[in-house]
């Protein structure tokens, strides 16, 4: 027993050491910054999101935007506004597109650490922030040109505010409701009503437990857990996860005003945004449906080793209670039960939606990290936590490094480099150039153009002397060159190796 106690003290001391925190924090920052290198916009619909802010700055479309292929953009404009503002400061599109996600990721890690430390101590907080930063999802999304990380931050702040009210058994004051309203409105204007799927199911589950305890006249589980005298059910009335109706209704009303304006003033908005993007997610004809349990194995894998640690701690706790699940739930404090409802409720509802993609489940990761901190603090499994942390450092760091190395080796940024080279040449020679319509949406952004030109229009503009250069796919270039007066292929071409894998390449046509 003395050896075990000594081992726990050593492990606890190691996790409490300030240097451990700084090493973990520094590694997380580095992984967040480099995970998507070399930067490109060719996957995960990054070009669509990047184009919204580009169109705002270039054409002044601040409320409703389009995709590079001139379809209506399906996401609300808040993240685009952020990128547009950042471009005004930095004059760099690469920074402007990626900084909102990176700042949101770092802010989320900081808020998570502070919350876990205040509630469960420094050791649990180190494990919580390690779980958030050292998995296969967070580094990937930290600089991806998407709305997932900003949305996760806003959802976490709402859930954390509920957690604090439940933990301290505070009543919902007007100031708290205003905070919820502002955050809900931000979430609505980042990605729409998807915020409901991550919060309302958990709130409903938690409130059902509160209602049941009041009806049965049971004492507050928070008081039982803390060893306080039992209180009547009326004493737990303030431990509510429901902030009231008006923040939800008011934020939804603002979102619906934006939707109504799009339907009224933007051709194609109703079909693309309302029917295809929103209603189509609940069907199996427009978007490719996935199995009901699609998210569960992906979450176990992407969140490893922390998912394994959480399951292991829960299994040990159940075994000590002779596998009585109901007994274990009854002993959970209200704030821990809220974390469980928050995480599991979002996972269940997102699993019921036929259209699925791994990154969409990311907002359940932060509450799972806080739940893990509660488990570690209660079970005091410091040795296994330290092992999980060491494994995560090696696994996540190694995987991220391998992705970056192979990305440069395989020229994953081939089109980005091609576009940058053409821009430099065009600036040096004062070329007037355009891009012939192509499948790669990112190509338009690499060349800093707002529109593709049709092949017939390109021929007309070239032969009338209005163009000095054209960018086209190799297939279209072979068809265009005979009709272009004095045209020749330039030495600038997109990298052959990467483009052969995709089945197409691009060339520059000059006079």
C-alpha cells in the first residue's frame, strides 16, 4: 500500500508540475498551428468558406454570398465577417482565413483549463486540456478554413454557463440570460440552428432528472456528494439548466430574419439553403446518409486514448457498485450529470440525423474533456491519466508530423503554389489574366479572382486584346489554343505528381 501511495504521489506531483503544463500547452499550440501545413483549400469545403469573406471584401456582399461556382453560400456570415476584418488588418488572406479557427481553438483550451482547475484541481485540468488538444480532431480543425471550431467555442461557452449555474445552484438572472442570448445569436449566425442539437437534448435530460427528484422529494445529490445535510426538494429549485425561453426565441428570430431576407432577395436561396442544406440533412436523397452508429466508432478512434480512459474509469466505478448503473447515476453530482447529458445528448441527436460527417460531432469533445476532468478528480486515477497523456503526446504528435511531412512530399499544396507563382508573374509583367471555368473551387481563390470565365468568353476577350494570360485545365487548354491568336503554353504548370492523382492539371497560356 505504501508503494502504491508513493507512486500516486509521484505521478500527481509530475502532473502538478508547472513544467508539465507548459510542455503540454506548448505542444498543443505547435500542433494547432502546423497540423494543416502545407496550407491549401482543396478539401473539406474550405474554398466555399474562404470565398465568402473574399466576396465580401471584393464585391461588398456582406449578408449573402456565393460559392466559387456561383451557387448561393449556405452558411451565415459571421465567420466571413471575422476573416474580412482580419484581412483589413493583416492584408494576408491565408492568415485571415485561418486565424478565426486558431484563436477559437486556443480560447477554448484556455477556458476549459480554467474551468477544470477551479472545479477539480490542477491535475484534472492538465488532463482536460491535454484531452482537448491531443487528439485527432482538434489539431485538424484548428486552422481549417471552416466554421466548426468557432461554433464549438460558442456552444461550449453556453454549456459552461449552464454548468456554472448548476454547480453553484444559482438562479438564472437577467445578465446570464443576456449572455446566453448573445452566444446563441452568434451560434445561429455561424452555422444556423445546429446549436439546438448540441444543447437542447442535454437540457431536456437534465431537467427531467430535476423534475423527477422534486416529484419524489429526494434530497439534492450535490449536498449528498459534498457530505452536507439533506435538504428538501425545494432547495434544489435553483439548480436548473434552463435559462428561460426568451434567449432561444429571440436568437432564432434574428436568424429567421436573415433567412427571410435571403429568400426574398437572393435567387436560389430557398432551394440551396432551406431545402438542400437544412431540410435535405434529414432525408436520404440529397446528402449521402450514414449508418445510425456512424459517429460512435469515429469518436472512440479520433478521441483516443481519452475515450478509452473515460470508459475504463466508468467501468471501474460500475464494478465497485456491482454494475448497478442506476445507483451510479443517482450518486452523480448535478454538474457532472449535466456534463454527461450535454455530451451524450448531442451525440444521440446528431446520430439520428442521416447526413453525417466526422467533423460535425466536434462540439461534444470539449464537454467530454470537462467530464474526464471530473472523473479523474473523483477516481484519482493519476497513473493511468499520466500514461494516457504520454501516449497522446507521442501518437498525436507523431501523426500530425507525419501528415505535414507527407503533405509537402506529395505536393498537397500544388494548386496553391501554382496560383501563387502565376500571381507573382502577373504582377511582374502587368498581365491581365482570367481563369477558365474549372472543377477545383480553390483555384479561383489562389489566383485572387471572383469569377471563372467561360471558354467562349475567354476566346473573345483574348482575341480582342483584353487579356494577356489565361489559366485553364490541360484538357481545355488543348481545345482553346487553336482559337487564341498568338497563344502559347507557358512553363508554369501545376505540379504533375499531385495533379495526376486527381486526374487533372492546369497550365498558363500567354501571348
